[in-house]
C-alpha cells in the first residue's frame, strides 16, 4: 500500500482539512463518507484484497457513485507491514469509519482502544446493523432485516417484496452517522478529545418509529391492523389516478387544505362542519379517498395539478425515475451534476466552499 494524506486544506467546504479513513463497503458507510467528500473532507478508502469493496463486482455503478472523490487503496490487515501502514494513517486521521461486525477490527489490532491511545482526537465510527452490544450484535443483516427489527416493515408490507423503493435503513442510518460525526467533530473543538460512535441502523429506524408510536397511542390503535390503517388510510392523502392512468399525489391533511380540496373538486357530500376537523374525517378515510379518486379520474394530470395547485392544495405529479433529470424544480435548483455514473444529485444542502462534486473514485 502507498496511500498518503493530502496536505490539510486551509479553505474549501465545511469539512476542508478533515481526514477520513474509510473501511466500509457496499452502501451505508460509503454513502456517509461520500457525503463527507462533497462537504470537503479528504477520504482514503481502505479495501480488502484481492477484489476490494464487494460492490465493485456486485454493483459497479453503485460503487462508482458512492465512492466518487475518494482515493482507494487495498490493505491486507492481516499483514504486519500493511497494518503498520494503516496505523500510521489512523494516527493522522480525524475520523475512522468501519462497518465490520463488532470485534473484527479489535482482533486485527485496529480497535478503538488501540487507536485512541495513539490518537486521542480520533472520532471512531462503527456502523453496524444492530449495534456493538446486545444479543443480536453479531447477526448479519441487510436493509429489510433492520426495517423488520424496528417495527416499520410490519406497517407497510406483508409477506413477499417490501414496500420500500429505496434502502431506507441503510441511507437513514448513514445520515444519522453523518450528523453524529459532525457533532463529534464540533464537540472535539471544545474538549480536545474524539470518541467512539456506535451507530446501529436498526436503532436509527427505531428512533424514526417515535413518530408513529405516539400517533398509535393517541388514536388508540392497539393492534397491527389498526396501526396499519392509521399509517395508510388518511383522508385526503394518497396517490390517485388521473385520466390516462397518470398518478398524482394529494396531501390535504390540515383542515384549511381540506376545505380548499372539497371546494375545488366540488365534493359536496364531504363539505360542512361534520368533516371540517381531521379527527372527524379519519373514520371515513376510505370513502373520502374513493370520491377524490373519482373526481380526479376525469381530468388529465396536467389539469388536476393546475386546479389543485391553483387552490393551494398540496399536490405533485408522481414522477418516475426517468423523469427526474428533466424535472423543472430540480433543474431550477441545479441539483443534477455529471458524474462517471451519469447524472446524479449533488449533496442537497448548499454551503459555503462546496463546489462541483467529484466525478470518479480514484486510486491512492
């Protein structure tokens, strides 16, 4: 291995000068560290020989997209000489990201206790499915397993394929890790010390479930069927089909949006005080949504969007993935950028010093 850090940048994005040693592969860790690259960090990605990150062979386009701007190198951590080189990099790192099962890096001489004794300012991120402790810490898993463990999958899917179109736990956990890393770096400026961050993808999804658990308790939804209805059957909220089969999303949850919706669609049966408050509409959600669907089925999607948006009702076309690069809202916000994997969305929050995102993974 011949990897080396770049000189610390004095200017640039908010993470300029931050050095990240990345041992993660596949999706959650690489998504975290690729976001850090876009924010200005210098990321060295250590890959296992002989093939490197498993995504290189399983999903090469995904590998390229999630590792843009990183400098990649292979390191055999069972080799004394190569492990010594990695230790030297860790001595100068600000952040280390690893996604092995708990205990793996400890056995290889790269555990937190070893590294923090050499580099007390190191922020050491362990990103795992179930966390570093507990009876299932050593279980393997993927996105669907973490959603199942957190209770969210039961609300959206029976047997067979899950209802989620993107890997929610993988990406949501990575964003939690990004927030925690940046908070730890900020805290280090005051304390002078780094710390270990034990990030469990399942724990992160459980935190999201707070938003549902309070609703179930408030509504008295004590069994799964009632809880699923609370999530999926809401009056004036859903995907409806316009003439020609084009889908449209409507979200008239608040009472003032509801009033505008029933007026503009002439839903006379649902007007008046009997349905003016959300709690009174909730028991009639399926019937209400059926009538909304009937009203919209006679309009083209363009007509429906113009009508509802003109009445200040929350509405949007259900865009397919192929429509995204040409969507006028994203174009106006300059979100898409050319990369080696095609046009992709840049880091979505603009910050001082953040310029054009990287286009390719590199060899260190």
